[in-house]
């Protein structure tokens, strides 16, 4: 009676091992921008993905004010990214620069190292630049301070 139970447990363990060993990285989570001055949290929003600022390297200006976009909204919590799946490996959308509200087309994809490649462009991807965002393992405060 114990032998079949052991076989069942071993079969279940072996069946689950490849899933955890080869789990694909996810675009969802917290990302440190290439300049290391912000943390963007990417989450699902319906069938799309959305990214909002949750961390800033300078969460308060010298006078104690929080950084704001040109419309006067605090940058902390500001949604700057929205994209939809283009195929199984990439997303197409728009990203907004919170300092001047300039909006760019963008494509996003994860590379083989689990880094996020974000290409912002005007008209066509050939007229743009690619940034590399890395997973962010730190914490952020309620005031968006990166810790």
C-alpha cells in the first residue's frame, strides 16, 4: 500500500519540477528604469497592461513639494504606460514622459535575461530608442521614495 503512494508522490513531484525550473519571466511586476531614477509597476488592466510610477529617486523637490506633471498631477501614482499584446512575446502601446507629458509609441518585450526592453518611437520603431529596465527588488514608500 505504501509503494503506490510513494510512486504517486514522486510522479507529482516530477511533474511539477519542470514548471518551476522553466517558468517564463513575467512582464508584470516592478521595474527600475534605465536611468535608475524611477520604479514603474506594470499590472494587467483588462486585456491590456498598464504601468504607473510607484518610486522616484527624488520624491520631494528642494522646497518639499512632490514632483508634478505639467497638468499639476503628482508623479507618484501617475499612469504613464498602456499597451496591448502584439504577439506572444511583445506588447505595443504608448508611454508618457511625466516631466513634459510628451507621449510616444512604444513596444515592450522581455529578453532572455528577464530584462524589459522598451522602445519608444515616433512614427515607426526605426525612429526611436530602446531602454533596458530591470526587475526592482527594493521597496518604495507611500511618498514614492525608493529604498
